[in-house]
C-alpha cells in the first residue's frame, strides 16, 4: 500500500512510518518540525535526544530494503499538501498525526488555543480537500482522542450512539464534551471528517485513542538512531511516562487532585498495531467509522500505585496529591467501549509490573538526563482573575 | 447596557445595533467589511445599495439622541479586539454576528471551507479570550443556526438532550450533524463556547436561528439611509427573500429538488426581539444556554406555494424544481422545539400572505434593479469528479 504518514517526526508518527515500511509498504512521511519548536517554547525536550527526521530516514534507508521518503512542510499550506505530497504520491492510506497534541499547551492562553485549533482544524480540512482532489478512494486514518468524549454519566460508545427520544429512534454522532481547547479541536475534526464522508463519499476511520505509554517499538529498538521521542514534561509528557521518570528522579509522583480521573490507556506498540488493523480493514466509501483505541482503563491514582509498586523493586517512591491544574471531575462514572479493534484481531500488550519495571530500568540508566524542573504543571485551566 | 455588536454592517447586525440604541443602550459596532468583499467575489450584491457603515452611523447619530460608535477591524486579530474594542469599551452584552454566513460560499472549494472555519472559529475563540480578559461577567449572545442540527429522526431540543442509555441517564449536548462547512463552523463554535462557560464560568446564549426573511425593521424603515442589506442571490440570499425577488422578476421560483426540506423560519423583526430578550434575561455565570430561534416551520415547497399565492394578487408565478445543488434529505422528519424565547415573551410576526405581499410590492417598485443572473445556484455540494 502507499501509506502517507502526516506528522512523521512525532512520538507515534515515526514508529508508525517504520512499522508500515517494515511490512513492505511504500511510505512517505510529512512533517514541518513544529513539535520541536513547541518543545523549545515550553522548555520541555524529550529525555533522549532525537535525531532529525532526515537523519532517521537516512539511517532506516541504509539498513532496510523498503525505503521511506520524506517531505518537509506544513499541511496548513494547501499548495504544499497538493503539489508536493498528494499530487505526486497519490496515497492509498493517510495516517494523520500532524496535530498539536497537548491539552496543557492549548490552555496556555488564547494565542495557544487559537493556534492549536487553527493548526489542527485547518490542517485536517486541507487533508480532506487534497483527498477529494487526488485520492478520493483513499482511506483516512485520523488520530482522535478518547478525551473528546469527556466523562459522561453514560457508557461511551464508539463514535455513534443509537438512541430513542420521545418514542422515535436515530443513530447520532456520540455527543462529546471535551476538556481542553486541544481536545475540542479533535471534536471539530471529527465533525468535519464525518461531513466529508457523508457529502463526498470519502472513507475515514477516526481513532479515538487513549493515553499512550512506552518507550520502544520493534523498529525503534532495532537501532539507537531510530528511537522516537519520549516526553515526561508537564506539557507533552503522558502520565505513565511521566510517573516512571518521577520514580527514577526520586521526586514524588504528582497525582492531580484526588486521582480518581479514569481514562483509557494503551502501549505504543498497540498504537501501531491498531493503525495497521484499521489500514488493512478500511472503512467503506462514505463511511465515517470510529474506533475507541485503548486496551485498559485506569484511574490516575491506580497508575501511580502501579508505578510505585513496579519501581519498588529498585527504588522507594512516594505519591503526592497536588492541586489539579485542570478543570475536570476527579470522581466519575467511566465505561468506554473498545470492542471494534479487538474484533479485528488486536492482542493487547497489557500494563504489567514487568512492562513498567522495564521502562523504569531503561530510564534509570540515563537518570542524569532528567530535568525535574519541567515536570511540575505551570498551565492552569481556570481563568486568571 | 453597554452592547457590543460584532458584524455590525450585516443584514442583521446593523438593525440590531439600531434597535439597541433606540432603546437607550450604549452601542459599539465592529465590522471589517469582509461581507462586502465576499459579495464582490461571488458577484451577488444586495438589491438596494447599502450606504457604508460609517455613513449609516453618521445618519443615525444625526437623528437620534443615543449615539452608535463604530470600530473598523477584524476580530480574528486578537490585538485589535482587545486594544480597540474590549479594553476601552468593556461590554456587558456581546452580540456576535461576525461570521461568514453562507453555506454555499463555504462549499465553493477547500479554500472557502478553510477560510470560513478559520474566520468563524478563530474569531469566536478571540471573543471568548477577550471576554475572559476584559469582561468576564459579560453575556455573550452568539448567533448559531438551526442548520447545526441537520435533520435528525428525533425531535430537535434546544441545544441539550436528556437521555437514557443502558440504564443510566445524562444531560448531553444535543448531537449535531450539520450540512455544510459553514454550518459545521457554527457547531465548532458551540462546542468552544460551552467549554468556555464550563471552564471559565463565562455566560453565553447560543441562538440557533432559523432562516431569516424580511426587508425592514422599525429603525431601517425610519430613513432611507438606514436600510439594511437585502440579498436574493444564490450565495447570500435566504430562500423567502429570493422567492419574492424571483416572483417579481417573472422567473420561476427555484425549488431545490423535491422541496420537502423543512426548516425553521423567522421575520427579521423577531431576530431583533429575540436578541433583546436574551440580553434582558442573561444566562447565569457558567451557563451555556441554547435557544432555538425561529417562529414557524415550513418546507421549501410550502414556501414557494405561499409566495406564489401572495404574488398572485399582482403577478403570475410559476414554480420550478431544479436539481438540488446540496446534499440533503428532501423528505424527512422535522420537529424542532422553540419554547424558550416564547416563554421569555416573544410575540411572533407570522408569515402571512399580507407580509409576503408587502415584501413583493416593495421589491416590485425597484424591479429594474434585479439581476436574475445571480439567482441560479452555481456551487454544488457533491465532489467534482
């Protein structure tokens, strides 16, 4: 398959690109380097230096038969997307990660909010436009987030909801109530993509992904220069990765508020597998399909306890409840469905003590690289008075 | 009250500004003149020339005691909005019309889609940001549209839906499924505004307005230089206004497809009254309130028959079913609630034969101004193959 990876320099984009190439697909990666600029802005670089995308592509191509091609540019520029990417490549599968991915970043101020929504919504609209023009039969695999749903008091279904109201029935888009400007941008994307499927017959799978954790995939582990970024800072770090780093650094695991916030989680290896399963089983023309892409549900406090238990083999760890910088329920109903990917054959990598211990061990070898100053949250959701 | 009207040069913005001023409120209007630029772009100017906003403000101020102030600028420019508008004026009520308002315009291409969503979503985000900074207790009255809901097979409630699912209950945002990039932009706005209310305690009323018709309000009729724009072209003209012009021009009333498309409608005089009622009965801090702002439901074919019957007093009118340029159901369930504004005291101006006859009569006096070339739809919803 001709697979286009948008956001190919990122935590998930780069491993996804290698995964598809390793399985014999023709892969083009696109990135504009924006994420590394945002890292500078918030002072939160990955734990391990990440070689430039050019260098990683060169390293890959020197080792493997199936080559990866790269185009540097910004998908909010429609001409770039058409003339340099879709026109020449005519992708069959588009995996779209090219979004500003941080809730705290988007809550930094109205500039960051507007930038995030501009970047994500307009970028995705351009992808839809380029598909219509150059690849109307291609399959869009869009990375959404479980955070789009918020924490409703009813079961979370996979993107659609069958409901009865005043004696009549309909199948509607699942009502979403996201908790940050970033999460809202993904809700907007989902609505736009559903419309494009409905009106233009495009095919799309919206992967409402849980929180990803992990350091390595098969391909990143195959050569030191092929690693992917590993963030542990308050802006771009995801919670399990951050807790593992805090454990190693000897600082308390910072649980926001009570820690009852429950979410879906998955291993980075399962991200690749889910995207692959979606690509191999495409949506029908005109179909807007939503998969909830996570393998397990945990509360934040549970995760802290699990990391503490796993780290305990090496080090003493404490847990601190800090003031929650977010506006969110800390104690709520949460029951999200995730059967679609399992029924396509996903075999989850579960979050065991062994998995956590391995992460902690690997981080411990480079303990000196940890900058504890970037872990504590500085962005607050509440209005400044 | 200090009332800020965003989009004060428009069909509804200008009459709203005068209405608030006539009732003794301090009014500032903001506009960037973009609508008149879009009119040039699509070649669809209003039936009657509309004096510049400056000139209309001068005329108003020369006649009336309560003066209107004007600021020329673009609300997608956050610095303009803060430094020239919110900072100096500190509004108590913000009536936000400053959006690209045409579904066909937004469907003209991906450039127009992206422009519409950028203009509307980022503009509204900036308004939210400026409120947070300068007027956190102000009441945002945002013009949304009934088109956000689409045509669900269940009753359309006012913005929120009480539902039961798998034995549990919740109150959720009403699931929307809009039918154009423009309508989608308003769905995005609604989500963003609800989030701002939830997280920052802002107060907002989202007016999901039906299709507006009519030529005059009390104030526009009080002096020829105070008139508002009256569009009848395929891009900016609303259906009743367009049918009246077609009747006068002696061309068939163009019903798209079967004409079973049912929507909510209201007289422009009721728009002003609804906005006034919302302003006088503000939402609570943190409340995101949605009113469905229409007074009657009609199918397109019903409207054509009504215009034909009313015009029959003067002229012979025919009805033509043309190929529907839109992708939409032409025969569907439609039952939308609109009790909130009625319970606040709205006394609807209904669409009687007399009202239509009066519109037709007024248009007939200036029949020579009609350009029939701009009435036929050129923008198609379907993908170009």
